[in-house]
């Protein structure tokens, strides 16, 4: 334990605090996200070293998720996707002059959710890692297949999610088919002139920065860089001042929503918006005064913010124990480990106990710092939403380009990779494809191929994927369940749309008939 404490110098705590502050700023600016904050600052971690780099990135992660509450409450604009349900009750409270009360309620709920998820991470990630060490190549392949299936099933359209994931896998296979992976040592999926540049495929870090940095800038710039908010005055208000008594009788909601967020975070690629919506829906179904929700009810804020902050610890569980990112931000965190030559997966915690404890400390410190920054300086932080985007965007683009160029010791093709995937990320979102399945398919595609080929080399038959062990059969059952869930949800959604269309058509015909009757009369 003393060895761990020796790693936690003042720089460690300062970087965790700086990360939380910068993350809050990114989250508070509509259009910016925690993922973007981590992606843009990722190249800095190379110079910092692993422990200090993780302190910065986890601070950015926690702060970025939390910062989204500021515009959600004050402007009715979710700063991050996970803050959508915060607008339902936060903005009505701000309209009544209770903006400070709403924001401080969100901050306390966020702290509790973050700390509960950190506790669950600390208790369960080592257990899951120890269990998964026993997996053969077959089970490892099926785990990745399950992750990709869950991601696809949680997309707006399962077929679109699957297609996006396949594109990501295809992109990950570009390059030389290595002999060590069971290949023939020849290049594939590219033209001859591309071989000098793509001998080892696309570099992960420029891809991540392009997808989550440049494409976001392009999407935001398309809507116009003038935020339209600079002339507004942010009114926090002091009516109905905050006190911890607001949580009296609502602890069940706080704990339930925190555990919902943690569990949803463990599901690969689902995201914070699903966590907050699920927690909010559960509270609305179970609350005695659910009729007040949507009109400025504190219990709605508690459910939303505790759930989306609990996502942070939950999403780290599959990343550190299985090597599978829980969401797009933890997918970017893989880049930090790649920079330091560390591979996340079942052996990460046993082989890197010091790094594991450093991560846990950084996660707790980031949550505590986030609380103090936002609870006591919320009036000043709220002004961040007024910063003009035409000032921010050039700075962010410059950081992306410099980071991509420097990350592999000055390779110009990495800058081109950044731009290519920045444009690709923009295009796929414009045509309706899903980013999360694509990027996680890109990260896991190479490993899936290796495990698939090694399984066939070891056992020589496709049936082994079904008969290898009881674990394999359980995994197939989970895969089938995720597909069935997606189909059922899709059918219900279509039936609902059809019913709404029928009602609209019927009311239109009725109105038309009345119009004719009046005319005839």
C-alpha cells in the first residue's frame, strides 16, 4: 500500500483536478462531449507517463459527463447525450428561479452515482478478470461477438448497428495479415500504392481523435459557429435554496438509479443516454408523486444525474477485465494504454496492480474534485456556455492535428488518417450510421480475427464454437437474447408508429368530413 501512496504525488492530484475542470468545461458547452475531451487531450498523456496520464483522462471523463448538466438546467440544451433527461425537470426549476437548487441537486447526485460505480468497479472487475483468465480462444471470440451484438441491438436500428460494426471490423483488417496471427504475411484490402502507408493498418489514436474530434467539429460547424448565446444572461437564481433535505425520502431513487447507471455502463456501447432514460423511467413508474416529474421535480434530476455519472465506473469494468470498451469514451481510453505499451484485458489487473489502484484513486479523486468545483463555483462555471464556438473550434482542430502528428514521432500519414476519419465520422452520422458500433468494431476486429483463426487452428472444426464448454453455450444464449430483444423492441416501435399514424389519419379524415358537412349545410 505504501508503494501505491508513493506514486500519488502532488502532480497526480493536480492533473486529476485539471482534468475534471477541463472536462466540466467541455461538457458544459453544447455539442462538446466527454469523449471529445478525452480524445483531444489523449496525446498529452504520452509526455505525462501512465499514472499521471490516467489521472488527467479520468478527470476529463468524470468532468465531461457531469458538465452536461449546466446547459441542460439553464438553457434546456443537453450538454452531453446523457443529460437529455436532466432538461425535463432542471429547466422548469430554473424558470422558477431555482437554477442553483437544481444544479446543486444534480452535483450531489452525480457524486453519489460516481462513487457507487467506483465501488462496484473495485469489487467486481478483479473477480470478472480472474474468471475470464480461464477463457480459451473460443470463449474470447464469443465474448467479442456478444459485445458487438449488444452494441448493434442497442442501436436505433439493429441492422444499421450491425452494418456499422462490420464497417469498423473491415477497416481494422486493412494492412498486413501477420504470420503471428495465423496469416500469410501479405497485405490485404488495399491498393498497391497504399502499402507503404498502411503496412500496419490505420493507427488507432489518429482514428479515435478524427472520429470523436474532427467529425464533431464538422457537425457543429455545419449548424453555424455563432452559438447565439453570447447575448444572453445566465440566471442562476436563489429561490428555494439548496439543502441536503431535498434527498429525504429519495435515497431509494438515488441508490437505484446509481446501480442502474453502473449496470448499463457495463453493457458495451449502450451509453449514458440509455442509463439516464432508464433510471428516469423507473423513477416515474415507481414514484408516489410521479405526476410532478417533467414540471420541475427534484427526483427527476436525482435519477438522471446519478445514473449518467454512475456510467463511468460501470463502463470501466468490461474494459479492464475483458478488454472490451463499455462506451465510446472508454474506447478512447484504450489509446492511453496503447501509448504506454499496456494491453487491457483479463491479465491487466493481476499484472499491473499498481496501475489498477492508481486508476481507482484517480476515479475517486476526480469525482470529489468535480463535486467541489461545481458545488461551490457553479455561478462562474455556468458562464462557460456563452464562450463563442468560433474561438473554440480552431483551438481544438489545432490540438487534434498536432496530437495526431506527434503521437507516433512525427508521421505525416497519421495527420491524413485523422482527416480521413474525421470526414468519415461526419459522413456516417449524416447518412444515419452509428459511430459506437463502428469504432468498437474497429478496436475489437483484429482481436476477433485472431481468436477465430486460433480456435480453428487448435480444434479444426466450426462446431467447437458451440460445444467447447458450458460457458460457450451460455454466451450463445446471451447473443440470441440480445438479438431477440432488439427484434421485439423494433416490432413494438413499428406498431406504435403505425397506431399513431392511424390516429393522425383518422383525425384528419374526421376534420375533413366535418368541413364538407359544414359546406353542404
